[in-house]
């Protein structure tokens, strides 16, 4: 429905029935706030009246009906609303007592018509009874049949709040909101697009950072030792090219950016010991050491050699130092000046304390000089790893940690297996079980690696870890830094057996805490020809 406007057509018609007089009644909420149009009396220009004092008909006092709109006048209608005497309203309310009709003669804002004349009260729209007739008039607008005329009070429709030519439509707000929808949708789409771009930028940045990190610090541990020569006059960027060619680092372009950012500066020319697959930080640390003396001979002692094997290597004309002999190296090994504080006092062998490294041997150096240099290097690494204090954390002495590290060095095919092998050793020691490491028997035999007979595996000697429980009397090899660290920081696990992994076949081992599972894995290793028989 729509609001009732004052420009609605004039409603006329006979009154269906007379309504007896009764007490005054105020309009209900529905009457006041806009009930059905059929129950509302005419307002404004709808109300045509007769002459003053007359019963209704043509003519209008004071020049005609006044248009309620501001500044508007309408001509008098041809004929007024025909109304028999009696009118509507309470007797005497607007006029002399006892006379029907509303208002003073002529027109005012509250009534139309004159004394005794018909009309409608614009201020109240109240319908009363003429006490003289005690009945409603016979005629009223046709649009009102069925009205309960007593529902209208004095001021129910004095001002209905609507203008003559227009009214407020609540759907105007909806139309305004609908007009805003395209703009809101455009803003929402723009925000979604911006969020997508931000996410894409973050993902791209993460991938770029990951790629750069792999170049700066490649996965895995550093590899084998190599000797790198840096000629005189080489720029820092040129050093990156040399290191990349030697496979010490992975990317010379990234090296140039990294060294400029870190302000590394000039690198001293000379010969350096470095490792394959090093991070940029590790390579810079190695280049920060003093280069080897010019014209010095470099001797590399790899990890896992025994004391006897080290003596042979130093005396070898190709791999060692010209003029060195095995006898001269053995004499240096027996010199008390070559002992590490880690060795027990009653232990004559230096096994395990000759650190594997590349050493520069200058003219005039003796076998004792080289051996003492190797022991000093071991002590430096032990101090750096905090061997003394960390050994107590695993319940061993520093020397026993070196023994465990020597077994790890001989058993681990890859560096990552070291902490797991250490855990197997500690689990077996705790359980009071033999370690079952065949490399200990090879050490006793003096051949590494070696092929052992059944008698050699069960000869019940201190180095027979298939029959004897606990650790061997001495280390069985020279452990490197990674093996020492693994012995000090074993992995978490309940493993008790390991064997070369035939499925991976990359030097790694298969670990288990189930003996039947171990036997099955060992069978696979044997069938693959990996020497697990």
C-alpha cells in the first residue's frame, strides 16, 4: 500500500446506517498512524462545503475551499458535498449550543460551513451526534461504508505528515544502496586482487630466499679436504670463481654479493686447506687462517686411519714427506712430548689423538714436529667441542668418547648416520650386550678393511666385540670432528642393530630394534653384494 495523499479523489456516498450517540473515543494506534484508506475521512481540498449557515451545497465562505499546500489556492468547486442537517461532531463544540455543525460562520482551520451547516472538522475529524436528531446523517462519502466512525478522535488526522505532491518512500534507501552495489563490488574485487598479489609476492620471496640460502649454505656436511691456491692480486670476486671451480662453494655470483654485503675485504694470497661443499661462512673462515708457508709440502691425513697407517703415509714418498721414515715416525709416537692430556697415563699408544687434517711440512721439519702438530690440532678440536664436560653428560670419560668416536668413524658410511650409530652403541652398553662391531676385530688384525674368519670373529680377545661386552681398550682409528660430535650428541632412538641399507645403496645404514628385522635386512645386503655376509 502507499500513504494517503490529500490529492486523492473526493469520496462521497450515502451513509449505510445511523450510529447511535455514545461517549467520545480517541483514535486507536492504527487510526492515528495510517489505517486502511477506506477508514480515513477526506482532508484538504477534498472537503467541499456549502454556504455559511446552510445545509451544504454550492458555494464556499470567504472565497472558496483553501488548498492546504503552501501558497496554493483552488477555485471553489461547482457543488459542495451534500450533507443533510445534523453534521458530524459533538453538539455545540463549534457553534452555539444545541446547534449542529462545526466552526464559526465562514471558513476557519477547524471547520467548513457555518452555524448549523454541514462540514468536516479538519483539526479533529471527530464524528459526533446531533442530540436533536439522535442519528447520523443519511449521506456520507461512499468510500466509508462499514467505518466505525467513533474510532476517530479530535486530532487523529489533523496533519497526516504527508505533503500534497510527494511522500517519503522507504525504498528510496534501498535504491540508493543498490546504486552503491557496483562501487562496493569494485572495491571488494580490488581488495581481493591486492590480497592475491601480496600472497604471491610472499610466496615468490620465500622461494627466492630458499634458493639463495641453498647457495649460501648447501645441504649436508662439508666434504673431502682439498688444497686451494689463491694467486697474488686475485680479487674477492675472483676468489669466488676459484672456489666454485674447485667445488668448495656452489655459486660464484652469489659469493660476490655475499662478500660485498659482509664486507669481507681482501683475501691473502697463498695455499689453503678447504673442504668441498662448504658454506660461504665456512669458506671465509678457512680463508681467514694463515696460508700454508710458501714452498711447503702439504700432507693430508684422512679420517679413519690407525696410528700405524699414519706412520706409513708420512713415510710414503708420494703421499708423505721426502726423507721421513716409518722408524722415525714410530720414534716420534713414543716421545712423551707428543702425548695429549686426553690419554690415560698408562696408555702408551697415541691412537685416536692424531687428528686427521692437512698439514704443511716445511724444509727442516722432523717427524716429531709433524706428530706434535697433529696432537696439538686434536687438543684444539677437543677444547672447541668441550670434550671434557660433555663426556660426563653421556656417562663416559673423554678417552672413552674418543673410543666410541673411532668406532663411528669406521662404521658410518655417511656423516648423517654417526649420531644413530652412537645411539646403538650406548643402547647396547646400557643393556649389557656385546657391541658386535666387526671393525674392532679388523683393528686387532691390522687390516682395515678386512675379511674375518669365524675364528677371528670369536677369538675372545679384548677387541672381539662379538663376545666381549663394553668398549675396546683403545680407539681403533683417528676420528674426525663429525664423529667426535656424534659420540658427544647421540640421536634419540631404541635401535640395537644396523646394517648397510641395500635398498638405498648409498652407504647409509638401516637401523632397527627388532632382531628378525635386522636379519632380513642383512640378507638383502648380502644378496646385493655389499659385503654384509
